[in-house]
């Protein structure tokens, strides 16, 4: 199985992908953080879903970037994975 880091490195070799990635880097960073938190907690999507009172497919959509989670959902996700949610704003790179 290909690790997320290796897959990202392979895709980043493509200039077109890199350009698009720069536009949605924040979304990818959040998705990456969600998956890392779940795997560090040694939870499957199904186990996490059970803790959150939802379905495995809902977790897959969240981790796949197909939905925009609410702050409350992110907080619950963090608690279920034994992590802490932080939010920050940084200067835009022009």
C-alpha cells in the first residue's frame, strides 16, 4: 500500500498538479491532518464513525474532501482521535 506522503510526492512532480495544489493547499492540509489523526489513534474509518455516531461512508467523504465539515464536526473528530483542534490565520503569499 502506498503511503500518503509517497503518493503526494509522486503527484507533486507534475507541474499542473503542483499549481492546482497551491490553490487548495489548505483543504489538503486539513484532509491530511484528519487522516493522520485517525491513523495515529489506530482507528479505522468504521471505528471512528462509531465513536462519532455516524457511518464509515460519512468519514470517507470527510477524509476525501467531498464535504466541508463544520467547526463542531472537526471538534468532535479531534476529541474522538485524542487530538486537539486548533485554527489559525496566516498571511497570504502573493
